[in-house]
């Protein structure tokens, strides 16, 4: 088959994982823009910012790109997929209108109400007094959210009413989240186990990828502040085939139908943040793109042609049989700056990275790191992701931590309990 050129847009570990997986398909030639120094080692990177749609379009035309896969939400919300399509370039990723499912939590709630999708009850406020009064009527724990995109910091879950009120004031009075915080949601607290379920869709048909668990908190035992994600594993066994069937029927299908009815069909990746409660799966949030770091643990498990799957979705002719779920499990652990997320200093030295890439079953997905005389320097919060596949979760976990133990240097750390059994996670919490 003739080779097909695919451009992955973005610069993090998620984009490295997507590009790595696409490049394994025999007929795919993969470029990345802008990528990062680690990606440059194996794939051609174009020095174009993800926000620069005119230059991305020009590069696609000059390079004869057949398909663009957009990683992050910001360019999607700003209309990159629309601009590419208008220029005649096929894009995997929703339109700006459709990406409101992530860009406005209130829009997502209204759509879920319209489509009958199970989720937490919520009210929206744009005035502080009314929001405060609603909080006083509510019972703890309080869940307060900025409506718009807030760089992953727009959610506060707390039993401390003063802290919840302070969050309201930071959104509505102090404007800490800019336009994304001019409206807030006060939501019912959901109990249960969290799961990330991603659907690839052409707007009508869809396929669910293996469910994953994301570790959002900075410290072992789920302590410390929320981060962009400290690690992930897949598949998540607690998402049973029955849960998947319910998520397909009660979440994904009705959302796609409602979006199509509105004249804004949803094409691309629909990320469903799910709470598995006593009454079944409930939606916590939607994202309009692949999860980070879930992708680093999910794509290594996909067999078949990932390029065909994404191309089919972007073309409106998704073929579910393009991919199969492989046997086994994958675990991915983020290597982060010592002070992440509160005080990222940068400059840490990671030694032995290149050696890991040669180990069987171990995968390296680069993010904010740069090579420096035989080692890698930390250049941001999450420097790189080390992933491993194995016949089961325990084997993959063992492999990834054995690899991580061989890294040297200073100024960086990782969570030691990614994909550990719950008992171990609790023990770690007790010990910290
Ligand atoms: P979100 O950005 O909406 O995913 O929220 C970030 C995190 O806050 C989620 O992953 C959950 O851990 C937590 N969270 C959000 N909404 C709720 C809720 N209604 N009940 C309990 N926890 C929640
Ligand atoms: N891992 C959660 C996210 O990608 O937003």
C-alpha cells in the first residue's frame, strides 16, 4: 500500500506515544509538530507551534500530509480541525463547536441533560453571592468547577467550606482563571472508582479503547495536589464488559446523537472521565482529545492499524475492525521535576535514559526534557514517561519500576505506586 503521511500536532508524552504507535503501522510515515528534543531522535519534527494554524496548514500542503492528528485541547477549541478541513487537509479531532464538550463544563452538562446521560447534578453561577448561597445550602464534600479551560486547575473538591468559597471568589471575583472562570459550577459529589474510557468516533460509529486508570495526585497513596497525571495503566479490570456496554449505550451513543442533532457532529476522540458508582457508570467530565498520560498506557496495547482507525474516523467511515485489543497490560510512569506541580525548578539531571530504550518491553515517551552531554535535563513539570508492557499488570509494573530504578541523577522523582494493588497504595499513604 502507498505510504500515508501523518502529522501529529503537540509536544508532550501523549503526542510522542501517538506518533510512536502510528509509526508502527507499516504504511504510515509520521511527522510531529512541534514535537520535542526526545521525539526528534526518532521522528522528523517540524518547528511549528500547535497554535499556529496558518503555518501548520502550509506545512501540510508542502509536505503532502494525508492526515493530521491533533493532540492537545487548546488548538482544537481554537478551531484547528475546522481550519485544516477548510484547507482540504483531513484532520482527526473535533471542530471548535464540538470541542465545547471539554471547553465548557456547563455546555457538557446541558448536553448530557438533553441526551439523558447519567452524571452529577450541577448548577451554574456567574455571580458570587448566588454561588455562595448555593454552597451554604449544599452538603460537603463540595465540588466546585470553573466552567472553561483552566489548565487542569479548575476543579476543587473539598470538605472545607471556606476553601470552596475561596475557590468561588478566585473564579468570580479575582478572575484567577480568566474567561474560563467567569462562570462556576457547583456539583453533586460522586463516590466510586474513577476510570478513563476513550472512544474513537467518526460522529456516528465508534470504538472504545481499553479503559485506563489515571493517577492525578502528586504523591503516593493519592496524596498531594492534582497534577497533569503521574502515571496510568491499562486495561483497568474494574471496567467490566457490562460497564463498557453501558458506557457505549448510555454515554457515547447518546452524546454523538445529540451532537449530530445539533448540527455539530462530534468526530475524533471522546474522552469520558467516568465514576463507577453503586448505580453504574456516571460521567465526571468529557475531554475532546486523547488522555494524558492514559494514552501512553493504552496505545501500546492496540494491534492492527491505528492509522486506519484514525483515518477512518476523520473521513466519516470508521472501521471498527481496524484495531484489536492486544493481550497483556501496560503501565506508564511520569518522571517529573522534583518540585512538580507547585514549584517546578527545571535543570534536574536524568542519567541512563538512553539505555532504557533498548530494554525489551520498555517504552520511552519524551516530554519536557532535553539532551545535554550524555544525559537528559528536566525542562518542565513532566520530563518523560517510562512505560512497559507485559503479560499482565503486575509484570508490566515490575518491568517499568525495574527500568526506573536504573535511572540516575538528581532533581526529579516519580510516584512509586502506579498500578500497585490498592492495599499497597494505602500502605504507602500510611507511611508518608
Ligand atoms: P474534572 O477536571 O472535571 O475531571 O475533575 C478533576 C477531578 O476532580 C476528577 O478526576 C475527580 O477526581 C474530581 N471530581 C470532579 N467532579 C467530581 C464529582 N462530581 N464528584 C467527585 N469527584 C469529582
Ligand atoms: N488524564 C486526564 C486528562 O487527560 O485530562
